[in-house]
C-alpha cells in the first residue's frame, strides 16, 4: 500500500476484522435463533416433538467461537504481513 508502513497496514486490517466481527455477531445470533426456530417448527410432527432450548450458555459459546476464530485469523494475517515485502508487492506486475 502506497505510503503505509507495515504497522499501519496491520492496524487497518485488524480494525476491519474487529468491526466486521462486532457487526456479524448480533446478526448471526438473530439469524441462528430464527433458523433454529424454523427447523424445530418444521421437524415437530404428531409423533416427534423437539423442544427449542436456547440458553445464555448457547449464545456465549457462539460468541466465544467467533472471537477465537477472529483472533486466530488476525494472527495468521499479521504473520503473513510480516513476511510480505511491501516494496516488492508494489513493484509486482498485476
């Protein structure tokens, strides 16, 4: 990136990842709840009854998984960025 140091590029990438994760978690929780409700509603018949049990533990597990995946993703990106020669990347033909 023209005019950016590796630290600035890393800050942009990590900030973007954090913003996307913070926006995605509530949307994912709402969509997941809706999908679970729909699936359980479709599966329930006269012979089969499945309860929909959603607890705070379910939601916290989902948030934890997303947080861990985001941190691992950031670590991988930052390691790859440290190996990248920014000047060489600018000179590379497209």
